[in-house]
């Protein structure tokens, strides 16, 4: 599997998610603004406050995607022999890329999922080589491949 294609796919997915989050953020911000030239009803004030809170939550999402894009651009996706940032691994039949957390996505005909170096499982698999195994949450997992 081409790791550079995986990186580009992840960047594309994060960029799309960022654009969507920005659009939603701007929509909520616009709905939170009140027309100060007219009297403001209590329900309008409440709706504006709710929209304001939602826009703050969406702002966090915008920053999350921005941070992921920046991190993906900095990671070395070169060849790896151990589980570390930038590695593509096959763990008990499933493909993962150690970079940023993602949902499952399809790349090069395979399903892949991103794992952050902050994920609890990463602490358990960090440094392992192909053929080594571990126990995680009561299950035995095998690192089948590292690239």
C-alpha cells in the first residue's frame, strides 16, 4: 500500500471536513447575531445564545481539523521497521496508519483507520515490530506488518 497516497487521502478528507466545519461555523455565527435596531424578544435572545454556544463548539472542530492537517503535513511517512508515528501497520487483520485519529476510510482498495499517538492503544503498540503481539483490553493482538 502506498503510504504517500494514504497521506494525501487523509489530507484530502481533513481538508473537506475543515471546509464543512467552517461553513457550519459561519452559519451558526450568522444566526447568533441579533438585529439591535429592533426590540429583542426573549425567545430570540435564547436562540441567539444557543447558536452562540453551538458556534463555539464548531470553532473547536475547526481548530481540530486545522491541527490535524498541520500534523499530517509534518509527519515523516517514510519506511518504518517499528510501530511509530508515520508507520502503516496491519494489526490483527486491520490496517492502521499512526498519524492522526480518523474514522475508517478507503485507500488503494483497502480500509484504513488513523490512530493518534495520543490513543491508548498506541502506548501499547509503540516500538513493536512485525510478528510481535500484545494484550489490549483482554484481547491478544498481533502486529502482522509494519511499513
